């Protein structure tokens, strides 16, 4: 990678100012995805603005039932946080399959999202958890539902000069969650992945979020499958009905990892297994 300028701001305001002074500058935290892209000749930014010294972006906080994860926090630190271990199991499970321990110690949660890979492992888990993203740019701060963040492969709702500063997760007492994926080999990109969050009371589903990855241009929520469960008694028939709605909602492709047809068969299986994993723990995380 040929980079002529490497800048290291210490606050968000300075980072925004430096980016405005260097058109085409790329923000970088862990840099693991960017290094791979540059080695393959896909990107060659003249200016990198490192966010590693911006303290606010490297912190995790918990207040009033909301978990705020700074965009530059390494994935390993996210997975080890007390609140993630306690109440956001799908997120922790998704991080566990990202690359190697060495990569997870460097790669950031924000970078995993901003790369906007259809198969990003953390994206379905965060969608299932109902995540929001906090963005800051020249026009000021704004908050988006993660469902509105991904626009296409490699494309997000980030505007010119804008930074993803944090991921926001709301506590969901009484819920359970699970993440599953299938890859060809360990540390390979996903062939397909699925994440589920359920809130069940007296065997009736009060809330269901189902998300999948690597089977459409973006990670996505499966609203039709969720509707099969919400307000229903959760038995085998309800789970099967939700799984049956999966294939109609996805648009997989054939690539070197798997065929379109295999993904169409695999994804409902992953969703069904994730649903059953949630039900197996009694519908509750503690």
C-alpha cells in the first residue's frame, strides 16, 4: 500500500478537520481489512487518518441499560466485556469466529461494519440485537438503526468526512440470543450466517429478531420470518414456519465458497438451529 500521509489525531474534532484538509482520506482503526484490500490492489489511499489515539473511540460504557461500544475498540475487548458476556451472547459468539486471536486483538468493531462486507460476522448479530450506530461528521452527530447503515457490498450510509463513532445496544432483559455460521474451513469467510434474538414469556414470543449474512448484497433482517414468531406460541411448528420463510427473503450468489443453491438450503437450517439454541436456554440471558 502506498500511503503518502499518515495522520494521528487525538480527538474526533481533530480527525474531522484533518479529513476535510485531505480529500479522499481514509479513516482507519485496526486496519486489518484495509491492509488486505491494499495488498490486492483494491485501494491505495494517499492519506490515512488513524483513530487509535482518539480515547473516546476506544472505550466501552454502560449506563441506563445501554451499552456504548466505541468504534475503535478491538473485537477481543468487546467479546470480553462483562455486559456482552452477560446479555449479548450472539455478538460474543460472532466475534469468536472472526479471524484468529491475533486479528481479533487488532481489528475493531467499527471497522468490521464500515467494511460493509455482506459476510461480516458481527453484522447479523448486531442486527439481531437491534443495534444502532452513532455517526459524527461536518454536519454534526446523528444516530442510525443498523438496518439503515448497509447500502450494498462495500457501501454504507456514511457521508463524506463522517466517522462511525460508536455502536449502541439496548439491554433486553429476559431475552436470549444466538449466532451460527458455516464456513469452508476455520477462519474462512462465512458461506452463510444467522443470528437470532428472542424474548419469550409463558412460551409466547413477545419479540423476535432474525438476521442473516453472506446471502444477500447486505446483511439483513428477515422481517417475514420474525412475523411468523411474534405473538405466537413457540413450538416446533412456529420454528419451522419461520425457517420456511427464509429462502424467499434472501438473494445468495454462487462464488468460490459455495453455490447459490447450497446457500438457499443452508440458511434456513442455520436460522432453525439458532432459534432452537435460544429456546434451549429457556428464552433468557442473564
